[in-house]
C-alpha cells in the first residue's frame, strides 16, 4: 500500500463570529479542525475528539455543539460562534465575568464548554437551581475545580442577568 | 481526525442516497453524526464516504391520532422540548431529556440514529421495543415497516438491508402509565441497564391491567416482558426470572459483565414498572375511575 | 460587582487571576495553539502486545506515503540519541533499573509502547504512513497483576532482573512486632486501589525546532522546564543552554506532565531529521495509557482498650507497569513513608514493594501516594472504633499529637505545626457528623442504606529528594526598572493553578507597588533562573518566598536611596500604595518610580547602592529539610518540610439492589498554613477533593486479561462530572508554618486522600449495616454489589 488518494476537499461558506468566511477544507474535516487549523481560532480546544469532554464547544446556529462531533461541511450556511466571539467589543459576557471573578476555572482549558453551556442555560432559565446548573454543564469535564466554583459562578451570573434581581438591587 | 480519503456526499433525494448506500459497501449514512463521526475518527469504522441524510429525511415530530412519528433527524432536544409529547409520548420525552453528554449531544444526536446503531447499552432500543414502536424504512426502490421487536437482531446489528435507512419511527400513544429508568454508574457512564415500562388497561393479553417492559443493556438485543397485572406487582426476583426466560446470552462490556447486568435487571425493571403503575393509578384517578 | 481594589493588593486577599481575561475569551495560548509555518506532525505506532519480541520492522512502503518526511525506528534512535533520563532512578534507592530508549530495538514490554514514529505534513499523513509500516512480533508471556508478577515462576518484564520487583524496603520506627504483641487488641485487613490517573484535559504536547545556530527551541507543557531542558541536552549531546524549553499556558498537569516520556526526544529527533518544526499532541487514547496508582495494601493495627493505637504493621505493593523513565513509581515509597500520618503511633513497620508488570508505566498523580496512606490509616482508625465501640472521632482525637508539641518528630517526619483536633472538630460540626450517623440508621429502607464517614489526611509537601533533580528549593529574580515597574522571573511554573497571581500579590506587597506594575515570568529556560517547576504544592512555599527574599534585598537599596535623598534615617522610610514616604514628615514623598529612576540616574554615594542596579536573585530553601545521611537503602528520611492536613466528612446513599453509591453530602476543613490567596486555595482544595472522589467512585484505567487497556475513552474511564457531586462545603483553619518564610504549607495536593478515605469509610458505614465490607476501589456498583452479596452468603 504505497498510494494515498489526494484528499477530497470542498469550500464551506459560513459566518464565524459575525464574519463571513469561505474555508477550503477536507470533506471529512471536523468543525473543530476548521476552526483551529484553518481559521486559527485556537480558543476552541481539543480534549478527546470523542464528544466526551466538551472543551471544543461552540454554537452553531445558536445551538451549543461539540465541534469534534460536527463536520465542517455541515456548517455550510451556518452561523458559528466560538469562544473568541462571545465577548462583544471587548466586554466580557456576564458568564465570563462571573467565572473569572469567582475562580470558576483554573487552567482554562474547559472554559469554552462551561461558558457556552452556562449561557445556554441562562437564556431559558434566569433562576436556575444547583441541580439545573450541574445538569447544564454535565457534558463538560473540568479536572481543576471540582465544578464547585463553576456552579457558584453561574449562580452569580444568573443573579446579574435576572431582570427581577436587577430592579431589586439597582 | 477522519481519514483524509473519506468523502462527504449529498444527494438530491432519498432514493438516490439509498441507491448509493446500497451500491457501495463502504458508504455510511450520516444522521445526527454523534456516533459515526467519532467512530471514523477513532478508526473503529472504516468508510469511503459519508452520505448526508439532512434534508432528505424528516427532522420533526408529528403527533397524529393515536401515534407519534419521530423523524429520523429529530434530535433529543427536539423531542425533550416538544410540549405536545408530555401527553403523547412522555416516556420518550423523559428519555430524551436524560441523554448523557450534555445539551451539545442532545442538540445533535437522534432517537433514530441510536436505534440504527443498536448499541446494546443505549437508551433507545429497549424503549422502542417496550413501546411497540414501528420503524418506517426506506430502501433504494421500496419502503417497508419493521416492528421494533423485529428490528434489533444483535449487538450493533439491525434488520436493515444494505441501502435501507430508517426514515422515521412511529410510536403508539395509548393512554396508560409509563415508567422509565436508566441505571448507569455515573454521569460519564453508558447506561448499564435501562427499563421502559408501560401499564395500560384492556383485555389484551388478558386481565384488567397489563404491562410491557423493555429492558436494555441486559442482552445484545432488548429484552421484553409482557405480563398481566392482577393484584400486587411482581417482585424484582419475579422479573429476573421472567427476564431470564427471554435471555439466552447476556451483554458484557468494559463497564459491566453479563453477571452483573443479570443480577440487577429485575430490580431496575421493577422500579420502572412501579413508576408506571403509580402513574397509571394516578391517571385513572384523574379520569374519575377506580 | 467586585469590591476588591485590584490596584493595591496584599497577601491574603482573594485577588482574581491575572490571566483570566485571556483564558475566558479563548486568547490564551497552549502549546497546540503555537503555529509555525512548515510544521510537521508526528504520529506514533504502538505495540499491540503487552510483551513481545520485535522480529522485524519494514518501513519501505510507508516512506512513499504522500507527505511523509521521516520514519524512525528503535535502531535509528539508538544510533542518534541516548536513553531517556530517569525522572528519578530506582537505582538511587539501590533498586533494579533499566534504560528506556525512546523506541525499543528488539522487545516491547507493554501494549501501547511506541515502536515506530513518523513525521509528515499532516497528522493524517503520518498516521497513514504508520498504517503502512509492517512490524512482526513474537508474543511473549506477560504479567498484568501484582500476584501474577511476584510469583516465583513469573515471566520477567525485564530479562536481566531476578524478579519483577524494582525496589522494596521496610521503614521502621520503634518496635512494631513487640507492640502488636503487647496490644490489648489487634485488627487487620486489606485494601486495593485501582489504576487511575489525573487526566488533565489538555493532553501532553511538544513542538520542537532546531535553529541554524544549532539551538533547540522546545515548546511543551511539562511541569519542569529546566529538567526537560537538561534531559534533551543530555540525550542529544548538546550543551544545556543550547536547548530552550518554553512552557506556555498549561491545561492542567497534576503529575501527568512530569518528564520522562519517550515522545519527548522523539519530537526533537524528528525535527532534527527533517530540518523543520515538528509537533506531537497526545491523543486521549494515548493519554489513557499513563498509569498512576494501583496499590494493594495489607495492614495490621495494635491498640489498647482506651483507643490508644500503639502499633502499625503494613505492606504496600504497587503495580507500576513497565517502570519507564517518568515520575510515577516513587509514589510507592511515599505511601509507606507517610504512615503513621497525623497519628502519634510510636511503633510502625511499613514495607513496600515496587512491582513491575506489562502494563504501561506510571507517571505521578496528585496525592503522590500520600492518599493511599490516608486510606490505610483511616480504615484502621475506623476498625479500632468499631472493635471498641468508640466514637470514630474520639479515636482520632485520642491519637492526635496535641498542638503544643509542634514542631514534632513523628514517624521520621518533623511535623511543622497544626491543630488537628480543631480541624477535625470543625468538619464534624459543619457536617453534623454525629447526628447524621444516627440518622443514617433510622433512614434505612429496603433498597437504600445510608452512611457517613470521616477521612483525615496529612499531606507531606515541598518534596526534596537527594539523588535526582527533585529539590525542595527554588529561585526567583526580582528586577525593578527605572520606571519602578517590576519583573519577577521564577523557577516555579504554573500548571494552570494561577500561582503567578499569588507571587505577584506577594511582590506587590513587599515593594509597595501597584499590582499591575508587577509582571511574573515563568516557564522559559532562557530567561528564568534554574528551577524545579511544579510539584508537591511548592509554588508559593518556594516561588513566593524566594521572590519575597529578593524583594527584601531590593528594598534595602530603595530605603538607602530614599534616606540619602531626604537625608533622614532609613528606619523612617516606608513604601505604600506606590509611594515612598517618611514617618514623621508628611511633606516628604515621591513615587516609587521616581525613586527607582533616581537610583539608576543620580549619583548616590551610598554603600548599599554600589552598584546601583535594582535587581536581586534569591533562592529559598525552607528550614526543616534535615536529611539523614543516606542509609544502606539510600533513603533520605525527611524529604518533606511542611505538612498541611485536612478533615473530610462524606455522606453516601448505597442502593443495595445495584451497589450504586451516591454521594449526598460533603464537608471538609483544610489547614495549609498562611493563605496568600484564599480563592485560589479553596479552588485547589475543591479540585483535589473532586479528584479523590472520582477515584473513590468511578475513575479507572481498566485492563483486560489480554493485557490491553480497556478504558481508552472517557466513556469507560468515567471521570467525575458536575452531576456526580454534591455541594462541596469547605472551610479553612490557619496555623502558619514556622518553617517557611511566608508561613505557607502548600496547597494543591491536600484533599485527594481525605476524600478517598472519607468515601471508603462512608460506604463501609452504610454497607456495614448489612454486614458487608468494601475492600477495594473504585466503589463502582459491581464491586459494591459483590461485597453486599458476599455478606448475604
């Protein structure tokens, strides 16, 4: 076996962090490979390539997605948001702010998954219970924090995002 | 990474996609993708091309008279968030909401995909068997229905012929009480034993109340128990005996061997049945009966 | 929002990490994020056999795979570079050893061992090339378990050894045999701890390139950049400074990233062979090969009717796999050395055997054997309580040394300080342990039994080992520029713990400068002083303390300069909030920047300012490292200067029909001495607890009878997740260490052992109500159900 076929390629057009991009990639390229290797957005990490750890989480058309399970080819026409696209014009999202203020991460490798899943939760539930928060991040491993300060930080973010809380305290 | 030679193919209609799958042994259908993609990455599956099903099969849920049809690309999130299913298919709604892997997995993975992979310890196969589901199957030139009880032939093996794909799965929505239990070691774990129980009134197979229980993870294919419920519920030991009658070989994997699965299956089935019986009782009370 | 003023900070404040904005926005760079044009990618072909002779390797067709630039076998390695230096050689302790070349020439000793490496333009091409390599093996008999490995007729992992034991010894104090004889009661038992690891989410990563000047630049996520540099220099025969090791952001390490792996030189060899940068990123499956822990314990305790424990005899066997050059196996020695932990037990006899097998080698793991000592000790204490019908808390209190005796020699260790009773009682109170213990009996149902258990852990820290580059001192340089801004260059590294923030807190406070004026640089061997990186909770103990010492040297110069400028006595000078002032004369004042500029520019005939360079380098070496001269076994008897400790209470519910253990409550109290950043220390404690709980409940690198690793993904390894855990309620007690400059004892490791022990005791409290005992971890349902079924028989 000495012959390897040239890899089939295609061009994917999509929006990444609000910018239209056209990306040439292998047919079988994973979305995480397109994001990291072609677009050089290295904030999306790789921890298992098996859909288990969640560090490659992004949003595709608003839905939180493990980008190691998702083909780049399928992102045709999609709106993709990576962790680099979360803070708008340099202002951290409340979830990012809360995780930073509350030591909700240590090494930072799992941050994309925790941020996106927390945002996803808080968009539909501004007063989550501990159990709901833990369920929301159950697809994301963290080996540093024991999850405790992540859960606390998401609570903290929820109180800052909750409109009733805002009128009560400000 | 997926081996570089693997192609990604789209087709204008389902028939031509099925024809391609029938013609090429090393083409694989791409549904949600959460099973196929990592299998290709890990070289556990070898394929020359992935055949895209998106756009060719339904991705919604249709609630009809006495039945619910789940499109092949309906994700667990779609199922879990559909308020109509609280009435029409509450067991599958609960199952979908509890799928392991976080919202990311549920946003992408599908009921039908899980059924087609036929992983013995997955949630879905036993539930479909317990619920008397029917698989609507499309081939290159014809379509057919396969009862869930006939669909699962072995571990990772279904009744699908080459080129056939499941378009949708239809689940009857008769009134009754349901119970669903997924037993696993920890959040990271595959299910070890699952039980989907359904208690209903009626004359079939006999008696005033009867139950079906689909038990997953115990054997390479889902086990199913049908029983009349007159008086008290069977014990875990009773159910273990009934399950043993159904089961010739037990499933073993890295997490649990067949002996372990065998020793807990009755208890898990009993718990699901108890939930179902309680819900059945409650709904009967609500209807003003009993 | 935050009320803390981050301009002026002091040690003790919960300052948030300085790199947090980069991390949380995805802009921090880990090794795999460095992109160099023309980088090649390495892939490794691994042995499919646990033990085999390599009869031939044919790479001819692989070389013609598109994009392939080099293929390297054991013979190529042998011709080019020396073996991988040991992290710590068993020969230092008089044990058996072996050389570990990066690729073997004729024999593989574990499944997963690298055999051939390929570099290509893409990882896929490198993998395709390896798929075309033909290796013929002749399988050989193999051993995977301790009982198999230590049988008389066992196949040998290393043919030149007499048996499958690298090292064994007994560490004795007092007369354990006599004391056991004289004890009112004796009890004995066994406990097994599975093979599991730390599984940092960022796998290992190396990126090597050789410059035209013959220098090697090597990005990697090692815990010890300087020792990695030394190893690479030794293997390639170049002067040590010709290698530059750079450790950028690290995505967790926990011992997994100690050096000594075969891929380390392979990447550099490939880069040299190809004349291009070469990168290798460990896959999760490859990472799962790395073992850490697999202990069998056998122990006996002698005690008196009043609960006084008088003797311990214990033996631990570790299954360290095929040894390797990385830093795992000494955990066995540490396990034996840690006994009797926090208990005043005068007679101890602790034996250990480091057993090799045909599993993949270990590397270090947070806890480093101390956790397995905690398991043994805490099980024994509970057995004593049960036998005597005593309160388990009372048995512990009976055997703790009282606070007034510290510093205190105990079991070959000079314990620095502590109040063990206060910490235990705080945990007992927080958790409602006594009430819960009663309630557990009342709440029992047909299907569920409840239990509550204590785990008390002593965690020797700051390891300093003779005979290897694992030392208990470290060095920092502090430099003040003419602007008054400060650069700290330190030999300790951060695996993601944020210790650079803690060090900056210390420095900003020592010099009275603004927090953001302090920059801490780590992990670049071209710029930082020679140091020992990250291990044994040493960052603030040593990095913080050495930086503080250097600051104090600078301060002498700054005081002298200010005193000269204002013509006032030096004692009146103070530094606060970025300004220099004079006590008693409020009219005098300038910024520290103005003073620094003056030092560099103005002529000041002051002795302390000759020369007027505001830079100092200091090495900190804690007191309390009193090494006995190496004995016959070569063992240094007090390699640990500080002794943090913690008390844990776990509450569980056990499903008796399935064996499922659910953790329903968790409380713990920690004393790690003076706390520089309480938020970080608490985070470290939570993380260590969770790692212990994962090991107690689910995590495992399981092997099949075929000698192959079964747990190749997280789906079968079962790392602990958020929904597996209850709220972790923690608290701190501070007894400053008298033997470190800052009073710190070290945080990071403490908690692993306490968590394991607390779960063990809680599960046994529960299943004990139906007559069962769990004697092995993890407490996965089949193991627990087997224990329950055994009791029913």
